[in-house]
């Protein structure tokens, strides 16, 4: 099965951050494709989500039957959830990969959360100084049948545990496109 991943970066990072570069390399090794949207012109989550929705719709229109998934870091995780709310029920992702997502945070109106019926992998740092790990736990408790949660000894960027992030991402890929390892 072909799979295309849409990466959404965090508030103050960019489309070519270290995590996105490393995870994109893993996708290429598996013969999978990805793109990282550039949101550096706006801090507005709704504007970012609308851009993601538009891009996903364009992709699915030109690639009918292709699998796709959303991956977001920090604000990009909230943007992925906001976009999912607008995409469903017509378009459903194969999965969600969320890294320290800005859920249950003021200014990131992710509630009501979208219906989630696909695999979700959520990775968060215990020492996250921006988004409390309790928010990730709360999210996972809302979707226990679909969410795999990994909490690591890390701060918000997760850069110090990048090998673990990559391992968790490979496990996510096994969930959303089996047989592509």
C-alpha cells in the first residue's frame, strides 16, 4: 500500500526541522512519500489547519485510493486535529502521529476533538516545559482503543530522545501500512 504523510511543524519551528528531516528519511527508506507544509507565515492554528485541509483534499483528489496520515509536532499536532475535524467523515486518515501535541491548551481550540477511529501514536516528554504531559495522558484516555502513548524523559522538543521518536515512528508505520518494513 502506498502511504503519504503530511507533516505539520510547531509554532516557532519550520518545515525542515530535525524531527521532520529524520522521519522523512525513514519514509524514503521504506519507499513512502511525505511533505511538510510551511506555516511560518502565520501563528494562527485555524489558518494552518485550513491550509492542511486544502492540501490533503488536493492530494486525495489526484491520488484516489492512496493512503495518507497526519503527523504533527506541538502546535502541528493541534493543527492536525483541527484539520481532521474538517476532513471527516468524507476523508479519513490511515493514522495520526502526534509529538507533544498542543491539546487542551488555551488558544488551540481542539475541542471538541474529532472522531478518531484510526491508529494514533502519541509521544510526549515527561519534562515538557510547554505542554504538560498530563494533557497527552488525558487525550490517550479519551481514545484508549486507538492510542499508543509513549512518555519519555525529555523536554518539549523531544530532540534529546530522537532515536526513540524514530523507533516509535517506525512502529506507527507498521500500524498504518503493514508489510512495508
